[in-house]
């Protein structure tokens, strides 16, 4: 039963009913709140798990859910814009790269490639370069040693050629490595000699350095040592026609594809400007033309490197990692062995 409660305050007699508690309102302030110390009840604690409290808890839960959803909805346009911009950037970078053929060709020729054009006319299948009309021969270490045994090979040029020489040394002896990033270095145990001659304007090799000389000089003259295309052509003629006169075999490394869309190059205005496609092509054309006029052979990997795979297989705009460099070396070995 409800209890009838009587009490006397400074403001008169109070008569009310309550189920569990009695409140003494001695002052005007006290009449506005419950004072736990003054509670007189049959039970020591107030029941909190009431329908009203459960209803308030549920209201608070749904309020938090709706608030979180509203914040997400308000931020959605910004998230979508950022994602859209990132997608555009990825597409732009991919479109700047030029794949020559589908990424998974089905070429089944078993005939070994015998000319440079056929070696370059193909596509990447995973990490393998697959020519369309023939099979690119690869060489075992014993075959390479046999090939080089009676040849005095000299690599004269820049880091593009140096990477090829380093890979050749590794194939013959995994313990071999360049001790410095530039300068001349020889590997007598395998008969390999390298000479640092990155520019047509400075130090050069001559016939005394080897019976077969492979030469690469372009990227430094496009950038650090740039003096104009006319000066480059004039000096290159002197290198090939005078400096290497009397050399048994001269092989010119045609400038492979440069990828100025590489992130590191795009972030460097000088690199991006230096490696403009039209400038790259002009130096490539001069090199091939002057080399042919001098009687030099052309070592060409442009078809291999002018691909999406190779564009992504490199640390910067002009060099390649082992996969692409390895194919370049295979083409060179097919040429000289």
C-alpha cells in the first residue's frame, strides 16, 4: 500500500504519499533536491533498472548512432573527392607509360632470335621478355666464359652501361661487385674491364683498352654536361671516328627508353626538364646515325624498355632493376657471342 507521509516544515504542513521514500523539505533549497542522508526508506538502495531508465539508455544509444552517421554523411563529399583525385592521379601516371603489346602474349616460336629488331619486338609475360617471332637465348655462366675467353671486352661509358657490366660480373662470379659507384674497374678473373667515360666531351677509351669496345654516352650530355645537340654530335663523331679508330669491334649502346614520369623525376624540375621526350629522342637519333656512319654496330634495347613493365622496374628515370637489366644483358650477349 502507498504510505501517507506527514511532515512539518518552516513553510507549513506537508502531506503526500510515496512508495519507498520520505523527503524532508526543511528549507526552500532542500525542497528542490533529494538529500540521500535524509532518506527514510524500507530499502537501502534506489532501484535503477526501471522501464524509464532503460528507455533513457536506449534513447542515448540511438542518439550516438544517429550523430555518428550524420558526421560521416557530412564528410562523405570530401572523402569521395579525395578518392576521386587519387584515382585520377593513378590513371594519369599509368596512361603516361606506353605498353607495346598486351601483358600476357602467347608466342610459341622456338627459333632463336638472330637480329636486334626481332629481339625487341615482343612483350613482357610476368618477369619474362617474350619476343613475338623468335626465342631470346639466355646464357649459362659456362657459356658466357667460353664466349668471352678469346675476347678483350671493354665497357666504356656511363652508369647505364656500368649496370650491365655489373650484372655480367655477377653471373660469372656472384662474389664480384663494384667497389665504387664510378671510375675504372677491372675483373681480371673473368676478363672484364670497365671505364668511366660518361660524356663525349671528356676522357675516352681507345683501341688499346679492348678488342671489343661497348660505348654509352648520352644521359650526362643531356643534363650535367649539356652543350647543345650540335656540340654533342660533333664530339661524338670525334670519339667514334678518331678515338676508337683501329678498334676491332665497336658497339654503340642506343639510348634506352627514359621514364621521366617516375615519381622521383617528377619531383625534381631539373630531371623532368632534362629528360623531355623530344630531347631524349634527338640524342637517341644522333647517336644511332653517327654510330652507323662510323661503322659501329648498334646495341638496341628500346623495344624492351619502352613498356609499362620496365617503366615500373627502375629506381629512377634512367636506370632499371635486375629484371629489365638482365634482358638487356641477354640481348648484348646474343650480339657478341
